[in-house]
């Protein structure tokens, strides 16, 4: 159990539900995309906002509006107020069940710590961020898992941290950030700018080669091992930090890569350059033996690529797995970024051609790589997390602490640099220092 510092106090716990009678009881079946994440760790985001007012001012003047807006957003995104549970009469089928009275846990806390220090990009002790993270309640005795939790932590007269934690089997980042935008637009009085309501139609989601059953059998059997791996990736001396690739950095990286990859069909995009540079920096930081095979796993949105395509508003998981592999010596050398970019680009092209190729083997691939510490990716610059404005202005910082569970990096658009990308990382202090040094030195060589 998390030990809370004395400077942190919970002021209030409550629950927020959709407006009474606004949503009928319903069950949303999990697809094979969702099943991949059934036993995975939750997705956690913490949004830091400048808020130079007292705690009492927030409670008296803002809390009711925030909760009312959440209630209205949940009317559209009602599965987030529900629970994941086994489908009645089945031990291998799962669903998100919403019933009248289901609600999202909502905590309000106060913190006497240094808001400016906690919301900076430089590495901070991960344990200092932990109290700010909304915690999902434990599953019930009959196996029902709450889907979402919210926490607002106030730093009197300085700022606040709003945290949202979502069970990953309920939805992916595309869906959860659409929900956040919907909630924020309602809270800030800009409801007309809210995204379109979600689509829950599962009829077009394929289940190739009975992937659903294979996923359940594989993941359920390995659930305890997955839990132990999560602990492994969150060492007690971990730090969380953020680096940025500016638009100019990305331009130079793409030019360098394109000059070294002898393939006229190859296109080095911003995302390929970002993935490649982060992968190479981390491989160098970890100091692998030259002949060690290193791995990268990154997501691809399948919505528009499966047939028939799903709408952008589709609620749930619809993410495919992409994998790249290389010898450490090939990435640590002078042309390492170009080599990484070529491999990542090839994986993306294969995904475009057949996004569900070998989909029934994705769990096997992930589990085979998990103990080899692959670099995986969470988030996307396309989610526009720095546009999530609840009426207090844009966030000064957005962290994704859950990357510690997966040994991943997080990606978002840069807050202050148009066209730039922020990369978040959780690592030991030693590894973080090495990563930052290689990251910085590599960019200097591009000048």
C-alpha cells in the first residue's frame, strides 16, 4: 500500500455518476483488442495546472462545476462509470456493465509540497508523484473491476494536479483523451467545441482466428507473472522526467536519416524519427552487450485500417502491435538512429498493409519480450493533451506515471514548441542520467 507523506491530506472522497435516469442499464462486450489489456496496469495521467487561489476558493467556486461537467460527460461516456466483469454465465467472456447508481470515485486532496518543482520536466523522484495519482478501487469479491477514478490535488495558492486513471481494457488513449476533452469543454463553458459522442458499435470489430479465446487463455494463465513484471519495472529509486525534441531537432534528424537510408520509398516521419532517437538513446544508456538483441514495441491505431473501418469516435481499444528488433551494436554505432528508423519504418509499412497480421499471436510476442525490457510506447502527440483546459488555462505539465508499469516512454505534443514532441521516461536515476546525456549529446552532433 502507498505510504502517503505528511504534507499530503485527503479532504474529500465522493462519487460522480451520469445524471439520474439518463443512461439505461447496458453491457458492452470486450473485444479481442480489449482483452489484451485485461490484466495490464491502468493508464494514469496527471495534468498540472496553475491555480493561484486557496483551497477553499476551489471547493466553493470550482468543485461543483467540475463534478457537474464530469456527470454530463459520463452521460455520453457511461462505460467509464461502470465495471468490467465476467459476462453472466461465462468465465472467459468479459463486458463493461453499467447500471443505475454506478459512479466514478472522485477524491480531493491538499499538498503542501512545491508545485513548481513537482510540475517541472527535470527528473523528480517517482515516489513524490505517486500521491497525486488517482487510485482505482480494488476488484470486488465477485471479480468486478472499476473502470475509472479521478483525483484533484490542490497546492494552495500555486496550482493543482488533476489525475485520471482508467483501466486499459476499457479503452485506449484515443478514447480516453476524447473523454477528457469532452469533460474539459463542458467544465470551461465551451461545450460546443466538445468532440462528437462516442460510438459503441462492436459489430464491425473482427475476431481473427478466434483471437479472443486465445488471448484469454494466454493472459489468464500468465496474470500473476504479469503482475510481478509490473513490480520489476518500478524500482524504489525511480525518477520520472521529460525531454523534448523541437521541430528543428526533428527536421535535422529526418534529414540525417534520409541521407543514410538507401531506399527511395522510405519516408522518415516525425514519429519515426522520435521513436528511433528515443530507442537509440535508451539502448546507449543501458549499455547492452554488443551482440544483445534489443526490442521495440509500439502501437498503431487500427480504426481506419481494418475493413470495414471504424469511426474515429469508436470507444474501446483498437490498437495493433508493431515490433522492431536489432543488435545493440547496430543501434549504438554512428548510424544507429538511421538503422533504428529503417527498422521502425519497415514495421509501420507492414502494419499499413495488414494491421491485423498475426493478431492472435500478439500476447505471445509481448510476453516473450517482456523480461527483455523492450522499449514500448504509450500516448501520442495526436492526443493533444495540452489542449485539455478545464477553465484554468492549458496544463503547465502532463505526466503519464503509468509508464513505469510497462517499461515504456510516453509521447505527447510539446507544450511550448509548435511541432515538437515531449518524451516521458521513468527509470533509475543512473539510467535516467545516462539517457539524458546521450539524448543531449546526440542532438549537439546534429548542429
